[in-house]
């Protein structure tokens, strides 16, 4: 399965695009649409810049990196497009490793339509030990998309 335009738009809306490296809420150097590492494997460093075209390329690359493992996690389960997009957005932001260890993944594997999955999304709203309003909004938007009630919420 591939991420749809709706999923890409969700990621873009919450990541925003910055063409000059910045520290995210967890103090990690980031560029473009929330990329922390270039396709070369080098980490983003202070003072680096990119073009809009490079930011779009990094976004597509990161989405492909997250989509592969998400597809493998659900190889025996038929997710809807919205469910897949929501989980890839979560993995894009929190990381595949976090998803792999999460109760969110465990619950989806048992029953992708379990309403308590919403609560699992909402457990991931902190960075650096602090509740981050933008993460709370993002997790709610991911949950809404997952349960097919997404209506273009903005961060």
C-alpha cells in the first residue's frame, strides 16, 4: 500500500516546511518537512539549508522509509487507506521503532477497528517529557483519519 495524497497532506500540514535547519520540540536538528536525516544517512546539522525541491524529495524519501515497515507490520491485515495513512503519519513523526514497540500497533494487529485505538494515538503527545499542543492536535487528526472522520483539520 502507498500513502495517499490525503496522508501526505496530513504530514505536511503538521510538519510544516522549513528550508533552514531548526531544532524541533525534542531539540533534534530538522529540515524540510521534519526530516532529521538525509537520504545519504547524514544527520541534519545546525546551519544547513535546502531548496523547496529538496524538501519535497526528502519528504517522499522519508515517507517511503516509513511505509515499508508499516506495510510489513500489517501484511496479514487489510487496513483501509485512511488507516494506513494515519499509521504512516504516526511513524513519520514518532519513528518506526516507537510504532514497533507500541500498544497502538498491538491493538491494531488484534482488531483494527477497536475504538480504544484512539486512546493509543493520544498517548503520544509529549516531547522531551512535556505535553506539546501540536502533537496533541496531530494525534487527534491521525486518529480522526484512522477512524474516517478526518475533515482537513489544520494544526
